[in-house]
C-alpha cells in the first residue's frame, strides 16, 4: 500500500483562465489522464479550492476581478500545499518580484509549448503537491496511531467471529465424538460378553453402524470447518455471499447503531464466484470499512442497501455507472479492466462525502469517520486489482460506494 492512499486517485487539475480556447486546448491535451476543473475568473476558482482538493493549479496572470498572482496568494491561504504553474510569461519586473515568495513551480508561455515542455512535466508537478501533503501528514502521527488502533479493533472483531465459529464447530464435534465413543463402548462390552456365533451379532452390527454414521458426521463437520474461510485464512477463497454476510454482522457490532434502528438489506450474487487475488480474511477486512462507513453515515430508522451483480468486463463499470462527475474512482490505473467482475453497490440515505472528505478519510484524517480506518478497504482493492467508486459532492445526492472486483 502506498504511503499516501490518495495517490490511487487520478490527479485533479484546476485551470484558471478567462480564455475559453485555453480550456478547450487543455481538455484535448490532458483529459485522458487527469480530472480537469475549469474556472474563468479567480473568485470562482477560490470557491472551488475551498470545496475540493486539487493536485495542481494552472493559472493565467491576467484575470478579471483579480489578477493571477493575487489569486495564488489567496489560494495558498486556503490550501497551502497546492502547487501552481502560471500560464503566461513574465510581463513586468513587478510581477517577477511578486511571484518569488509565492514559490510558483513554473511559468509557461502562451501559446502552450510542445509535449516535452508541458505535458511530460505535469506528473512531476503533481508529485510535488502530493509530497507537500505527505510531509504535512507526518505531523498527524497521533491520529494515525489512533486509526491503527481502530484497525486492530476491527481485526479483533474478525478474529472473534472466527473464534466463536471455531468453538461452535468444536462443540458439535465433541458431542458427535461422545456419541461415537458411547456406541463403540457399548459394542465392545456386548462383544466381550458373548461367544463367537451368538445371535446377538446383529445387535452388535447395528451398534457399529450407528458408530460409523456418527463418526462420518463428525468427519464431515470437521472438514467443512477446515475448508471454510476461517480455518485456512491465508489460502481460502473469498466467497462474496458468505463474506458479505459476516462483514455485515461485524460492521453492525462495530458501528454505533444502538437505538437508531439501522438495518442492512443484502442481495447476494446469483453466482457466488470467488474474488481473484483475495483470501477470505482479506475480503472481510476490505468489506468491513466500507460497510461501517455506510452504517455510520446513514440516518436513524433507515436501511443500508447492499446489492451484488455480475458484469462481463470490470472496466465497463466506469462507463455504466452514474455520471462521471458523481463518482470518484480509486485504483483505475491499476485495475484488471478486461476481467469478469462482481459489482457490489452499497447505498444509504445519508449525505455523500465531499471529494476532500473522502481523501481525508483515506489518509485517516476525517474526524466523523475516525473510528473506521480505510486501510483494509484500500489494501483489498489494490490486492485484487479492483475498483472503488465513491459518490461525492456536489453532484451525488446520496452516500454510496461501488466495489468492482475481478472474479
């Protein structure tokens, strides 16, 4: 897992320029690898920076209502880590003097230069912004320790379920084995007291047959346990039907739902194919954070819906989902696009997260979901080369996750 989970998100660029042709040109040149947001004036851009987190801002100096350097100065008050590239050459010594303390990444002259001078340098500028944020996160070690503590608590809940299941199975096995012992003891006693060829041999055979049936039942129960997702957690398959049911049970116990009358309506997949690249325990630890976040954000007296469907290609989910601006996709670059997949939709009546709130949750810094660390969710998506879609403001109306997992 990368040190900064937000690195799995596509870079988001803000372009601030009053020339519409500049926006059109940048969309043609950059839209394939970046999420672009356009502003025609500085005031509108400042409002967008307040609402969203960007990885780079491309800004003109000559803007209506507020010049570009003043805009950058005010934007840094809102987001001190955001990096800026100015899309115009120096036009005065005064602008040069004002630009120096703003630590601008680069000045790019118009018309925009070729790929080597412009497009090829954007990943480096994005990395500089993200590195600033990573450095700032180092000051949040106490919060990360708290998040790790909550992750450990989730893992203990999983282990508790596993232990409870083991105890139940062992109790059943012990009862069956006691029956086996009783039948065998009776048969041995009966045999010892009879001579060879006695008519009681039929009774003996019946006892032995009862012992065989009980022993076979004990063997079957034991085999079922050791073939389950709890006995061999490193190698067992991730079966979504069983796994989601267990994850729902753990999430309801972990979340603070006392007296709020929240329920989960689970529609399992018709074809319970295992998830590629995940063990049973990996699948549990991936699903629990998503379900906990959904349960915690759902209003009282409401139902959390969990619906499963199969799709022919994993990457088709990004085309068939709600409008692109409503869903923020995680791990799109590394997903197994051509694989058949299971689509898991988690929906609530709660308010969706803003994009910045989701990024803070990934980093363990979103206070309302501080008890629900996202680490297991992100690790699971990475391990199976799947996709995570998050419904975000301002375009989404309800809280929701979409997990797209290769089968």
